[in-house]
C-alpha cells in the first residue's frame, strides 16, 4: 500500500506566496516540497498565502485550510505588519491565534517570523538600525507567542538577511521581494526545520 502523502500548507504573505520568483518551481512552497521529497516524503502542497497579508489576515487563511486536514503548515508572516507600522503585540497575538487554530485541528506548524526589512535596498542606510530594531522586536514577540501556541519557530531572519544585504541578486526586479535565488536561499535555511517537523510527525504516527 502506498504511503499517505504529507499534506503541506503554506500560509502567510507574498513571500509565502512566491511573489518575485521567475518560475512556479522557484517559489518557497515548491522548494520546500522538493526538500521533503528528497527526504522520502510524498507531498501534497497547498499554498493559501495571499500577497499583502498581515497577521490578522491569517484567520481567513486558516478557515480556508480547515477542510484540507493538513499534516503540516508553514506560516510566513510579518513583513506587511512592519510596513504598515502595526503594533508588534497585536501582530504576534494574531499569529498565535492562527497557530492555535491549526494545532487544534491536528496540524503541526512551523512559523517563519518577520524578515529583517533593513536589508531591503531602498531603506536608507541611516534608518537601517531603527528598522532592524523594529523587526527584531516583532520577531521576538512572534517567536514567544507562536512557541507558546505549539509551533516550531524557524529563526532564519538574521542568517538570511546578511546574505540579502551582501548580494543584490537575492532581490527580484522590484527590489523588495525575493528573486528565484532569494527563495532558494530562504528555502535552504528553512528546510531543516520543516523536514524535522515532518519526520517527527511521521515517527509519532508510526509509534
């Protein structure tokens, strides 16, 4: 009998959706599916992310996800909360509520906190420390509340942000969203956490 596919959801904003990638196979969801397939998983991918979404919009995405009865959800959120100057506590609470709803439905969750927006090319150098501090504040609240709600947190922002600063090719033509190369780098950083979550679920089911 064939193994049941791992039903994978990707929720969140334009990064989760793949805006800026040249080809569908370069998007974050497709790259994570590839990483899981390489580890022996048969993956059924569903991308429910919406470009422009803020954390409060996750509630609608979770409602759309409920009929799918997913095994694992990857949530990428926070950039638009920062861009719109939304309060970190409010954004993190909305994320935690989404995590709680997914976990209540039996879905394991990996959260990717907000990116380091100071790496965006059009941020003036004089403002980068301030932007970085604001990002770090949101990232800390996201991590704390998401973990309390039962998610695994992939804290990749600093590692990935350094490479985006060093290499302009990580950005797409709009100089805001990742390019195909940028998504490859994000996926490489994120894949170990996602694969570990999938393995843990498989091992638990087999026990």
